[in-house]
């Protein structure tokens, strides 16, 4: 399996680049943010539980996220590999993911980290908020909290993969095609 963690702060372009990656490399997209929004839209118990965390830009508890990802992986048969988008966001999530993949005799092939300055993130998220309908994209305080949560809780995940020799950083400002070209070069070498 070719399993990739697409990593970066909110607004780095993970969703956009995931679409390009799944098309070119025929991988299955697993975005925890998308899965939570689906639950929210369907009014499930999981959606109701996640809502208050999402609305404030805080992380949903690890056990909830991990169980949701386990279910998703278990219900996806015949995947050539996964592109993990917005997951793992904490070190316990990254450890749980390694354990899950071991059951398939597999592991993470590599992590690709999109690097984008904070000011650019704020501009992009506010712009996206005009059309995304996402409450967490429309308020500067919530956006700032999400960026801070990323720094406090998610950056250690980069170190987790760096120690495994799987960390690849890409400058995430420029044309979508140009950035995708760099991502492709990294994936082709994995
Ligand atoms: P995203 O679409 O990836 O920006 O995620 C939107 C929101 O969903 C986040 O601000 C969190 O509240 C929640 N979320 C998504 N993925 C995770 C995760 N891996 N761990 C915890 N919370 C998450």
C-alpha cells in the first residue's frame, strides 16, 4: 500500500492537493474533517459530539477520532492506499494509525508537510469562509485558535514522522499546479 499523510496547518491546501493526489495516484481519501462534517450534516450522535469542538476550532478527543478512522479503514475494501488529510493531528493519533496499518501489514510510506506562513493562512481561510459555509472559517478568533492548536498539538506529529525518516516539507505558497508538481516528485520517490 502507498499510504501518505498530508500534513499542514488549516488553510495550507491539504483538501485541494488531496484531490489532485487521489486522481493521479489512485488512492483513497480519508479526511477526518470531511467525515466529521458529514456526521454533522446527518445529525448523528458523533456529529453532535464533535460540533462544539469544531465550532470553537478545538480538536475532537483522540478516542473519538481514532474510532472513526478505524471504522472508515475497516469499511474500505481493496484500497491501493490512503491519503490521510487532517489526520493524525496528535502524537497518540499517529501511534494509533501505525497500529491500525500494522493489521494490514502496512505502514505510512511518507508524510508531506505543506508549509504556509500564518498571515497567508488567515487570508485564505477568511476567503474560503465566504463560500465554504464553515462557521470555523468565518471568524478571526476561531481561525487564530485553530492555528494555535496546530502549533501546540499537531506540530509534534511532524517530529514523530521525522524520527522515522518519513518527513518531507514543501513550500505551500504558489500555483496549485506548481505545488502539486513538487508533491508528485516526492510521492514518486516513496
Ligand atoms: P479540518 O477540515 O481538517 O480543518 O477539520 C475541521 C475540524 O474538525 C477541526 O478544527 C477539528 O475540530 C475537527 N478535526 C478534524 N480532524 C481532526 C483530528 N484528526 N483530530 C481532532 N479533531 C479533528
